[in-house]
C-alpha cells in the first residue's frame, strides 16, 4: 500500500462494541419456539380432534342447493306474433347405475316413452318447435 492512501475499517465502530445481555437471545429463541409450538398444537387440535366442526363449515360454504325458476319470455317476431313460448314440461330421469329394471319392465318403459312422444307430436297442431 502507498503511504498517502488511508484505509477505512468499520470494525472499530463504538455502536458495534456494545454487547447484548446473555439472556436476551435465549428469551427471543424461547418465545419463537413457544409461539411455533402453540400454532402447531392448535393446528393439530383443529384438524385432528375438532375436525367435524371444520368439515361442517367447509360444506356449508361449498355445497348449496338453490332452486332458481327458469322461465323464459315469449319470443315474438316484429309483428308481435308468437314464435316460441316456454311451457312447463314434466320430465322423468334416472341414473342407469341406480335403475334396476327387469327386462320386461325395461321393454314396457321404452314402449311407454315411445307412445308418449308419438302422442305429444300428434296432439300439437302447431309447427314443430322445441323449448328447453
């Protein structure tokens, strides 16, 4: 090094020379460990012991059955003549895995459904329109 250059060292700062009391880092460590143990214990309690309460709360927020009436308006042309009207229709449905029919019952239900479709088509004098 040249003699005209000065070196600056920061290790002689008087604020850094002050030492902390020995109990302070131990206290902070114990406080952090106690807090993490309390949170872990609470999580185990809620998820293991008292899980029915949280299951009920989750299901009440997730699964809701709301009945919304779906009515459409009438569809008219520019002169006010009706083109389509929504009418209530009865419907029957079943899950194939749940429906346990005998072969004779299956044949009669198919025949009945075919007859209902044919009779409904014969009874309506208007054009074939469908409303869903």
